[in-house]
């Protein structure tokens, strides 16, 4: 009889010891979310928020105002990225 899609992966895990696999995965998960990585996630999110705020603010300017600043409308993402880097 034909097995449903993906069932061969489960059966091979069961044969090789599913419990050992789960224990190994749980040990790895605790290393992924230590304090350093959490701070990097927060820092990256805050940088992204500043970048979006800068993009939005520059996008609200008229083309003449942007030209006075020496910025083309297509350069807004680049200028915002450089302005918000730590």
C-alpha cells in the first residue's frame, strides 16, 4: 500500500530513535535564544524602525525639497540606511 506523502520521514525517525532527536533539538534551541542573540534581535528591530521612520519622513518631502538636500527620490532607501546605522 502507498504511504501518504511525508510518512517515510516519520518512520525513519521512529526507527532511528525519535526521542534522541527531540532531546538534541531541545538542547540546540536553548543555545539559539541566549541573551546576546536576544539583544541582537532587539537592536535589529530598533534599527529597522529608525530606517522606516527616516524613509517615511523623507518620502513626505516634495521633490523640490529633496533636491535642495541633494537627494533624489530613488536614493531615499540608501540615504535612510546610511543615516540609521549605529
